[in-house]
C-alpha cells in the first residue's frame, strides 16, 4: 500500500526598498561660451512611493563658475528644471512613485561670471533618491 503525504513548507519573502539611478550617457566636457548645454541620459528604478531626486557637488567650484543640472521627470513625476548645483543638495525631480524607466534626459549647463584662468576643472556630482 502506498501512502501519499502532503507537506506544507513556509516560504518567507522579503521585498527590500529599491532606489537606483544609473547614468546611461553623459558628455565629459563643458566649455563656457561654446557647448555650455550638454545632454546625457539616465535610468531610474524604484519600488517606493513619494520619492525625489536630489543632487549636489562634492566640493565647491571656483566662485566664477556655476554648474546647473536638470533631469527629465519619469512618468507621473515633476522636474524642477535647471538647478544651480552647490555643496548643498537641491531637489531636481519630485513626486516619484514606483517606476522603472530608461532614456530620461539630463542636461548640464556651465556659466561663468568673470574671466577665469584657463584650466581643467573636474567636479563630481552626487545624484541620489530619497523620501519626500
């Protein structure tokens, strides 16, 4: 005689919060007065509601230079347009809800106030997602 046994195995699944921004394309050089608007693209994935994207510089620029950044908003969110970057973070996009979207545009703009000595200035821009 064969007995069939049924087993019930508990399976626990944990869904972790996901916030991910990936830079897809970006141009490395900004030259004041020539190609001062530079475009690139980024991808965004989050499974959280009420998120915003912020950006800041890791170190201050020389006082004569200003760097601006605008991000295209994913579906259902709002872009705040070109924002001047500093070491204090600025909101670029708000009202983000769960989404995975690629090919979103990012635009950098460089401006200068006074004559600035010829040099190559490298700056790191920190871009991150947080709760609203």
